[in-house]
DNA sequence: CGCTAGATTAGACGGATGTCGAATCAAGAC
DNA sequence: GTCTTGATTCGACATCCGTCTAATCTAGCG
């Protein structure tokens, strides 16, 4: 499973690189962290916008990219929309990049 | 350190997202995996080119992106250039994406 | 030296990306 | 219904990105 164990196949690379691509923007990385680090792993969009010097449409665009990459999910509750992190994909990416300790056995 | 523990700062996000951006292409992800999964963690460029249906300059371009992101290093030995993975940055990214188990204590 | 093989650089091209303002949609208050 | 607030969608713009061919550089061989 880790990248260092065996070569990532073409299909898997396409799928996984899409997730990394979504993480490849400082605003999106901070957005994901803001969402994931909150108690309950959820955040309202209104709480996220204030952390950036960007327009609301731009934040909305970045959240959509994160959602389409499968890194977050969203749910509307009344007036506000809440985003939550998806731990499954995060763990998968984390394992992919993991580097076994120098002397670790197979 | 993990993304879910506390919000990633602006400066750290800029630095880390640059690495994820480099991983955000299927060719580069496979290249890194091909390099890292080889015995000794090294690979010659000539061995990498054959795995793709791309021109040599394109492979060279992707290797440069990986190098400038700090994910690989390169060294010329005679006629051939060898690339090796950088485990330190890989581990840092892996830890960043790690999601503690549900019942884990702080 | 010239020649060949491996690798990078330079320049060009089409397509994707990040940002914005304006318009639109959704839900509630009055 | 109208108005207000939160959030998204639309359309535009400048910039960046992946790919190619052609040219260049590096190292060895004769």
C-alpha cells in the first residue's frame, strides 16, 4: 500500500493524484485543516470565510474542489452549510506516503 | 502536527501545499513511487522513461518538479543520472494527513 | 578531434486553474 | 408576499501547467 513498497499503478495514480491535487493549494489545505481540527470535525462556511482575505465565491470554489476530491462532505442545516472532513481518504493518503523505518521487516 | 489536531498556519500551508501540488499529477506520483520502491531507493532516469508513453523532455520536466518540491534528489554518475526519494519530507506529509483513531487520547 | 547516447533546456501551444464581481438560489424574519 | 443574510453559480480574466519538437549539454568511445 505505501508508495515505497511497490510502484503505484496507472489507475491508482490517477485516482490518488486527484486528491493530492486538491491539497496542492494553500487555501484548500488550510480550509481542510480548519474543518478537520474543529470539535466534531465540522465547520460552517461562515466560520471559514473570515480566516481568509478572499471573496466568498472563491472560498466556495475551493470547498467544491475539496468536496469533488472526496476530502470533505457538506450538509445544509437550515441557513448554514456545514462541511466535515472525510477521514477514510485522509488515512489512505497518509498510508500511501508512509515510509517504513529503516530497519523494518516486510 | 497532524492536520486534524490544529489549523495549519498560513506559512506552513504555503510550504506544504507546494509538495502536495507536486504529487498532484499521476505521472509524478508514479515516478516517485517507481524511484522510492526500488532497492536502495534509487532509479536511473533511463529506467523511468520506459514506463510511460511520454517524451524524454516531459519526464525530465516532471522529475524537476519533484526535485524542486524536495521530494527527490538527483545525482549524476557518469553518463546516467540517478534519482532518490527524500524520506524526510514524505514522512512529514504522511504525518500531516494522519487521522488519529476514533478513541485516541490527546 | 568527431560521433553517439543519455539527459536537460528553450520555446511554443492548448487547456486547466485561481480570482473576482454580478447574478442567482435557499432559508428564514417580518 | 418582501426583505435580509448565507452560500453557490456564472462569466470573465490573467496566469499557470503538461506536452511536444528542436536545440543544447554531458560523458564516454574511437
